[in-house]
C-alpha cells in the first residue's frame, strides 16, 4: 500500500539531517530514507544546471526505493531544482526556503541577518522571499563559504568553525541585527556556536520545523500517513565512501549504530 512506503529526504551531504530529525520528531511512525550526495558536496559552489542534474539523479534513486514523498532538505537545491522536479515527478515534493517570513515576525528592531550559501542568496526564490515579506525591515544577506565543508567533516566544534562564524557574523552584528536566519540546512548543527557568538539577545531561526510540519500536512492531504502505532525505521545512503560519511552521520544523528550504504549514482 502506498501509505506504507517511505519518505525520501536528500541533501548535498549530511546537512539535511537537521530537517530529517524534525520530520522524525513529528512522524515517529514513518520510514525515512536519507541520501547524502557527499561525492558532489558542496552544491553551493556549483552552477544551477549541475545542481539540477544531481537532484534528478538522487530523486530517481529515492523514487526507485519507493518514496511516496520527497523532501529537498537543501535551500540551494530547492532554489535550483524544485520546480523542475515537480514537473518531472507525479508525487508530492516538499522544498525548503530560508526562514525569512518567521524572522520578520520575530524581529523587534527590523534588522535581520541571513547566513546562507552564495547560490541561495543569488537565487530568484530568495529575492522573492525578501520582496514578499521584507517590507518595513532591513535584511542583510551573508554568504558563508566553508561552513558546509566543516559540518561535512564533523568539525562543528572545531576552532575553524568559530573563526569562520566570527568572520560572517561580525558584519551582521555591526548592523545591529536582532534576528539571524540559518539559511542552509547544514547550519543548525552550528547553532550553539552561532548563539554563543551572537549573544543571548539575538534570535536564531531555521526552517527545519516548518518543513516537517509541511510534510505532515502533505501526507495527511494525500492519505499517506502510516498508522501511528508503528515505529518507523531510518535508512541512510551516500554517493561517497561510507567509511567517511558514516561517522559524521552517527555523530549528527546521535546514533552510534547507524549504517550508511553507498549508492553509485
């Protein structure tokens, strides 16, 4: 039966696990299949056409695994490929976008900083978000090269992470922002460092919970929710070497028993 099929989730690497953990919290009964396209990470430095090609390849893999819904757990990929994926596949697809709207609702002084990849900040979807929800506030985008690679290597607590974040937060703090958007799914794993550097008076927001809530709504709409008494399982795949990716997935997912399989796509 279709409702017994898994939810497929993917990102350029391990960052989408921040979205997957929110999906798991709201949907404990669902089977989840995660694909980390780590052999091609980061996407943020690649042309949109290359990102779309990878999104198609990974989506084909997840659809072949029986996915009843796809979650694009990547802001960069959602900007570059969401419309194209929805045109190709006849199944629900949930994307992600930087949490500009909730940041506008949360700000007290009308000054918001957005940490994201260069592709995300240069994309039409981000510009549309600013145009639709940014009236009356100042939004300061900050590209953050290098952060994705640090998370991918399991280096969230390394001095390099703090040094890079200091570099990226300094111009935002100089603008007196009171709200910071984590506009890449890798960045929630750096939240403790961001919050410490930014200070207790600054709100830090990401999109993971909102995406998970949308997944729940879409599954309900299509009658695809599994019976709530069931206990869902997780399956992890990567396009890279499992021996490299698996320890990081175990660290970020918080389960030393996680097994990551390789899929040559």
